[in-house]
C-alpha cells in the first residue's frame, strides 16, 4: 500500500535524526530520494515550485528580524540593569530576587523571543548573585531556567511565527492568543516562589536593609525610569502595533529590530564589532531555520503526495478516537520529541503531519498552536534532556551540579503540566483575549 510508505518515510527520518544525523540534510535528502523513486524526475519541478512558494511567504521575514532584535538586546546590557533594579524593588520580600528574575525573564521574552539567549543571559547575570545572597542552588537554577523559556510562549515568539507559517494561521492571532496564557504562567511561577519562600525562608532570603535604603537614597526614581522605560517602550512598539492592527507581525519585527539597535546605541554599547557579531549570529540562526524549512517542504510534499495525511485520518476514524484523545497523543509525542530534538525540527516535521488531521476533526488551530508552544516550553525544561538545563549548566559556576538543576526544575515542570492541562480543559484561556479584541 503506497500510503504505508509515507509512514515509513516519517519513521526513517525520525530515527536518523535521533542517531545524530544533520536535521536539514536528513529531512531533505531522504525525502528527495523517495520522491524521485516514487514520482520520477518531475518531482524536482514540483519541489522547486513549493520551495519558491514557501520562501515567498512574507510572514517568514519576521524570523531574522526577531532574531536580530533578540541578539542586539542581549548585547545592549539592558537585562543586567533591569535585573539589578527589579531585585532592589522587591528586596524586602523573601524570594524577592527570584520574583525579579521571573519578571525580567518575562520582559526579555516579550522583547526577544529567543530561549537560548535569555537563559544564558539570565544565568550569567543572576545565578552568581542569587547564590551569593544565600539562595538555594535548586530554587535559583529552577527559577532561571523556567523564566528563560517564557520566550517560547510570550509574544513575539519565534516559535509562534514558525507555527503560524506551518499551521497556515495568522501570526498576529497567535500572538494575541498567547498573551494571557503567558501572563498567567508568570503569575503561577511568582505564586510558587512566594509560597516556597514563606514556608522555608532560608532558601530565598530577603536583601539586607542597608542595600535597599541606599537604593532609595541614590536616585531610585531615575534608575527605575532608565531601566524600565526603554525596554517597555520597545515592547509596546512591537506588540502594541500588532494588537492595534497598525502593523503586521513582519512590520512590527522590523520596528523591533530598529528599536533594539537604537536602545543599544543609547546604552553606549553599539559599535562595529557588536554589529558584526549580531549580524553573524542572526545569519547563522536564520540560515539554520530556513535550510530546515526547505527540507521540511520536501518532506511535506512527499508525505502528502503518498497520501500519508489521508491514511492517518482514516486510521483515526477507524480507531474512533475522540478529538481530545488525538490531542493527548499528539501532545505526548511532541513532549517526548522535545527531549531529543529542537523545537524547529518538531514544528517542521511533526506539525505538518498532524495539522490536516486537526482540520479534519474541526479543531481550532489557534488553540492547538498555543498548546504546542506550551508543550515545547515544558519539554525544554524537563530532565534529563531539557535544552534549557543544558544552556544554564554551560554558564553555571562549578559548585552548581546537574542534580541541583534537576531537583530545582521539577516544581516548575509540574506547574507547566498543570497549566497545560488547564488550557486543554478550558480553551477560553486562549480564546478570551482574541474575542475581546474582535468586539
């Protein structure tokens, strides 16, 4: 049966990636070989048309622009200024420094949308400070790793841009739908830290009173304005223009890229060396994303040409799976896949396979997009292979062991899973804000 070859193709590609072969060339190479064998040399003509169509997608221009914005902000030094100011503002509270890390992580997520950059930046800036202030290594590492991954769900997230392209839904609608879940997740993190610090104050002590007094006497208002006003203005310019309907996500990304450059100039950190580094890293990341996208286009063309999507829909109908059972299975596969492969590969390999089934089952694709983003964020945190943990371990002091990271992240993973369950059970969490803005 020719439809069965589509499943064989998927299995071969997935296994080769798990064995460590390069994702882009495995995805594209195996798909092209099977395409030529099954469809003949005319397959190249079909593939070229599909690739040109994908690369002509205006929305995808947002990817390099958001990546540029995130890397430029990382170089600007704003994260360090934000964290220091926020820590002193919450200094009286037990766990105040950890709360400030969560809030700054959320603001960086709303400014950059890049997980790796946020986790590394927060780890370098805040982890030594938290340990010096007497925080337990578990709470410190758990807070930083989980806060860093907020860039997966809080707009402008690169994950949401790519999901919008693959699911063929509006990126602006995904951004709007993701805002409330992102805010609620931040509040859950803060709530856990407050409770943990209240029950066991030794793991998250308050700052010394003399530091807070000195902060208040040495131009507190001026420092708050300079630390908060600039990044907040950038967030408003990017997200506000999208939500107000003034700009498309791609146009807003261009505003963000320019704004991040201006902020770096204001901070006195802009020079030719910085610009070269930002442009090199942006080119590297963008090239990686788009070469995987070309491979994914070839895979999608062959998979659907072989009738793989129809075959899967037929299997689900014969098995009489309910929409919620199918959602659970997809979420489980995405969660486990997130241990081994990056979110870009998951979005380009797994999502195109299941998207037609969601459409056939009449499931809201915006809601599904948010569920997948939340799920990817959770798998990024989950031991033993969570990418966020590896990023943090790479910049952590020698006294911070891997066991500290694993124990510290578990409560946040539980929070994530509970919240994911709530969003599945109550889709209104995702749909409420878009409905309000439409009226």
